[in-house]
C-alpha cells in the first residue's frame, strides 16, 4: 500500500511537495481507512481539488511517471529522453522523487533523481528496524565513467552492469534479468488515465480494450453489469460478444464487442455500446480501470474522476473502495475532481487542495494540515466560502 510520495521541480511544482496517505488517530475509523501490515493507518482515498490550471493533474503525474519508469522504461528507445519536465524556473536542475510503500509486511522507500537526459541517482531502501537500509544504490559518476552500483540482497549480477541504460530504471532493467525482487516491484498494480500529456480522454479504443478485459473475466463482467444497472443508466446489463470480424488485413478473427441490453417488460433490445451515451461509455471504461485494482490490490490514479458522469455517482464509486466486500485487498485511489460535493463525503485528512502562488508555482496541502479546520466543520460550505483557498477567482 502507498504511504506517501513526494517530488520536486516537476512541471508546475517547483518546491518539494508531499502527498501522504498516512492518518493520525484524529481521523475517524469509519471504514475509509485501513491499518497496513506495517502498523500504519492509511486512507483508502484522496481527493484533489482546486481551480482550473492550478496543477491538480500535475500532482498525479509523478505516480503515473514512476509507475511507467519502474515497470517499463527498459522497453523504451535507448536514445529516448526521460519524460520529465522541470518547472520553467528550474530549468537545468534535476527532478526528484520519493515514494514510501509497504509490501510483504515491510516498509520500502524508493528515491529517484533524473534529468531528461539520464538518471543521476536511484535507490531502493527497506526499513529493517528504526532506520532504512539500502537494497541498492545507483549513482552517476560522469561521462565515460557510467554508474556506480552497490547492492545488498538485491540479486542483480554485477556482470550485467553494462546493460544499465541512462534512461531506464535499474528495477525495470533487473526485471529483464529475472531478478525476483525487481520483477515483483515492476509488476505492482497501478491503473491510471494519466500520461505525461495529461488526462487520457477515453475513445473508441478504450471502450474496445475494456471489452477485451471483461470478455476474459466473467466475475468482473458480472460485477460491471450489476454496477451499471444499479447506477440507473437505463441498462439491464452489458454483454460482451465474441464476433467474427475482419481485421485491418482482411483476416477474419474474433473481436469482443460490448452491447448494452435494455429490457422493457418482456421485450429486450441490444445497442452497441459505442452508440450509448458518453456517460455510459465513460462508466464502462472507468470500471475496467478500477475493478482489476479492487480485485488484486494496488492503486488507481484517476484524473477528473467524475468526467461525463453525474456527480451523484461519486458516492457509489467511492463506496467500492470503502467496502471490504468490494475491496478485499485494500486498494487505494487518488483522484482529481471538480464536483466539490465530494467534500461532504470525505474527512479533511482525505482532501488535497492545490493552487498556484504569485510566482506561477503550484502548491498543494492536505486540508487537515490547516490550523482551525475542525472534524465537525461543514467542509463544503467553508470551501465554497473561500475559507481554505484553492478556489477560482471569478
């Protein structure tokens, strides 16, 4: 489970910014949190709120980047730039990242310092007592000298050092050499609609990819149909049919196609899901992103959570994470949201506010870090009244 992440000099954020999922005893024990195997109480959800252009999406991008970098950077073009962009007043300086998470009952810390040209340093630590001990440390020594790598109990063969590229993670690289710990961390479950360019707006391909997922997972397909039916979208179910269709080469192959099923009395009609409303398609794609994480445990990183959906659907979707029945492995979610009604659903410790300061740098803070914010405050009313900041100037 994710405990916290921090970053510095990335996009609109110039100074070190931390997002923490850790909770204190002041937060109510209401099913929205869980005690991890390391003994730390963690929230299952964080909502990110703020004006347009404040940097909400940029607050999520470090997770999307690190998820890609740790798992897949070895597959990138050896000459490709690392997709990080420093703040425009931090050009020439590196971007920095740190993540703390637990796995197998241990607390881990991953640190990364990069420029678009190369990794300057990368390290993985595990907490063995009161302190963290390194598993590996990788440091850039300079042109012509490459990297110095030291490790203990990591299992990377020193003779494979020459295969460590400047634009790839050592974890992603070691996973290619079947290092068990690297393979484990390279496959940690993260589902997101965020890439370096921002939110990935769903399209026909996303609907078809979602159909492929549900075609191969009967349990998830039944759960998806039940949820869409309960959300009153006018559907009785969604059927995914395997149909023989020609591909781009004219070859006939089986393609999964989703159909919305509408029933009135004893009559039934099917409509290709691509012809349903954008809200129905959006919910279908969103569930294809959330249900795998809920089933296996992991993290969902969702930008504009309620896009194309009615605000009232926030409650049943978040309840998927808060219910032990639908979230047996304690998956977590962090999401941006324009429906500030979410403040009526969450505790102050589950809300991050984002705004830009006078120097055009984003700043973010957790609502419970502000003095004077009480547990029994009407967070929605006070936010709308401007008491917390991070509100549009209109």
